[in-house]
C-alpha cells in the first residue's frame, strides 16, 4: 500500500496469520459485528509501520502524522485485542469496564482521537471523573480544538473544578468556528442546567469577561441574572449596556418587554412595544412576544394581526392554535396546513389536524392524519386520537374499553385517560356515566383540581348544585382565586338558582384573574342580563362572541337582543350560529322558546 499524506492503515498489517484467523472467527458472530466495526474504526486511529513504500515515502508519511499530533504506535495484537474488548463491553452496556480500558489506552497511545472518543462517551454516560482525565489529555494533544475544550469544561463543571471550567469555556469561545450566538447559548445552557442559578450567573460572568462587547454574551448574562433573581437595578444596567452596544437589537427589545410585563408595568411595556415596532417593524422576536402576550390576555383579533405580520412557521402554528381556540376550525386548518408545508417533518401539527378533523366529524381525514403520526414521543397522543376515532365511528363503549386497557406509565397519563373517557360520555349526553367516572377517579386522586373542575361542569349539567359547590369549594381550598372554578360556580348559581348576587361575586373574582377570557365575559354578561342590566349584558356578550364563535354565547347574545326588542338582530345571530352548529341543543332550545319555531 502506498502512503500519500494521511492514510488509513491496514489493520492486519502487523498481525500473524493466527491472529487473523482469530479475528475472522469473531467477525462471524453476528452479536459482535457492531463492536468489531467500532474497534476496527478505533484501530485506524493508531498508525502502524507499513510493509510497502520507499524509505523516503515512509519517512515523509511519519513526519506528516507527527506534524498533526498523531503518534506512530505499532498496532499490536495486544492493542487490537484491548480495543475489541473495550468496544464489546460498551455495546453490551458494560460502560464502566469499557471506559476503564479506553482511558488506559488513551494515555498509553496518546492518540487524540481515542481521547476524544472516551471523553465524549464518558460525558454521555455521566462518568465525569473519567471524562475530566481524558479531556485533559485531549486538550493537551489538540489545544486548538474548541470541541476538546468544551468537553473539558463540561467535565470540570460536573466535578466542581470551576476555575478550570471557566478557562475551558473561554478557550471554547476563542477557538470555536460555530456562530458566536450558538456557542454562547450552549455554554449558558450547560451552566444553568447543572448549577444553581446564582453560581451559573457568576461563572458565566467570568467566562465573558474578555468578551465584554459581545451582545450575545450580554443577552445570555441577562437571562441568567433573571433566573438567579438578581437585583432589578443590576438587570436594568445589563439591559442598558446591551442597548448601548446595539440600540436596534430585536433580542434586547423582547427581553425588555418581558421584564416590564413581569414587573407588572403593563402600560410601560405596551408603550415600549409601540415605539420600537414603529421604528423597527421587522423586529420579529419582539412582535412574537407581543403577539403571545395578546393571545394570553384573550385579545384574539389583535394577536392574529400580529402573527399575520410575521408570517413565519411559528406564526402559522400559533395562528392555527388561536383560530382553534376561537372556534374557527376552517381557518385553523388552513394555518396548520401552511405550517405543515413549511415544516413537513414536524409531527405535532398532525395531532392538531387530526383533532380538528375529529371535531368536525370528518373521520376519514382524521384517520389519515393519525396514520402519519410515527414519533415515539407522540405515541400516547396517537393512542388517544385512535380511541376518539373509535368512539366516533363505532361506539363509545368500545373506545372506553380500549382506553381502560392502556398500560399507563404515570399518573399524568392516567388522569388524561380519565378525562377523555368522561368527555366522551358528556359529549354523548351520558352525564351520569361521566359523573360516575369522575367520582371514581377522585377516590384515587381526591385533591386533583382538574378532575374537581370537570366534576363541577358535569354536575351542573345534571342540576346538582350541591355537587357543583362541593367540587368548586374543594378547588378553592387549594387555589382560592382559581378562575375556572370561580366561573363554574358563579355561572351555575346565576343560571340555575336565584342566588344572583352571590353568583355574580364569584364571576367578578374570576374576571379579575382573566379579564379577557371569553367564557368569563359571557358569564358576566349573562349575570347582567339576569339582573335586568341589558346594555351591560350586550356589551360584554358582544366581546365574548367576538373572541370565541360559540353557540352558547350566540344563544345568550341573541336572547338579550330579543328581549330588548331587536328581534332581527337576534335572528341574524342565531341563524349564523345555527349554520355552523346545527346540532347545538342550547341554541335550538333558545330559539324555540322565544320564537315558537
């Protein structure tokens, strides 16, 4: 074999015929094939004396290898044997034995590639003492490798050698050819996920001392300062320093906006957004933060407008979600499909599309989306969708049997299945069965607020006021201002009893927590109607219906208009809702009761 520069050696070159036969016999065993391949690859890290080539060629090749820091050890039968044993141990999950052998080989051969292999494997298996030793060797042999320094720094963090970790991260920043932003973010994540927030902040501040003009470094430092709950004045000074570096920074603007919201300075935050976006309309990160705030606060139309301006993949997904929450399934489907076009490998959107198709009883389409969900992380979601599909196309009983047989991995999955079963019964007006499911579940999880609130809804359908009150009071004992619980009890009292003032007070408390929630606005509007305050009722019910196209809200608003004599307006609201949800019981009952039709 001729040698020209760096070549991969022939691993059998210095082996006897007997050795060759032994290795050949091993290779015939399928269990060891992967381990053998790995060992041979590592063996290629150890150059050997070749049997071909002129003396000048051999000398030039050896000089080249030495120049790049590769030792010229002979690949002996013993060395190959040790590599095989280590690799076989690794693939048999005897990690400690494998790492022990590899660590010894790394120092014996002083080959940086073996040092790299054992360092990375040791880190991945959290054997940080080994990783610290071998990554020390790695950076000694490859001092210009940013990867070596980063692995070394990670190991030093884990073994609490913080001064050395800081030096390792500094060298990583100095040598890395990756974008500065991603390198800094990786360092920040490593520190924040392994150390206390306070220590992570302190060490990162030391890491970037020599990069004081780095905007990305400043941004990461601000994030760590917030996590460490540093003094507000310190955080503000860091933000100011960042804006001094770049007054047009979209990242800093998004951070500044979030900080103001977190401190309760909502008016100042919104004024800042308006000013900054006027000057920099393409600041997508700030606009994303602003749109998310609007969506969280229930400003549906305003949030939609902001996401439509951005029009990236994330915005498409958020628009699909917002339209779904506002009960515009066709718009939601369009946006989810746009997102799917932009990110065809993202499977979370398949779950959303399947849910939408199921809600519209388009089971053929739902089946298509479900069949394309292959991610192991979404296996449970796929199972739940399959159960709902069976309920819609065959029977609720069959779906319930399937759900009850699922081998749950944790209580979270168990509770989700319970809620799905309860929901299937409730959607089919089997309210007593739904209530029985919840009562049984609450024997197992008596303090679970989600189950208690679900029970209050189902009990309300059965006009069991005492059960509603008991369930809500159990929630309020744990979470005195839970808006869902307050609204559930308040609406039940005003709708099904003469306790109007008491019910209204509960809704007012809920509205304080979520002032733009369409369900709570509808409840408050209905409370005003029940008390004869028709103008206030119309105002609130109009807002509620504009934020969620819901047949119950349409029934309520139409009834108020009918009572005040605006019958044509009422009919238009009802007709529009009826076209969309012709099977709505409350809508049908309201129209028949008031019009006789």
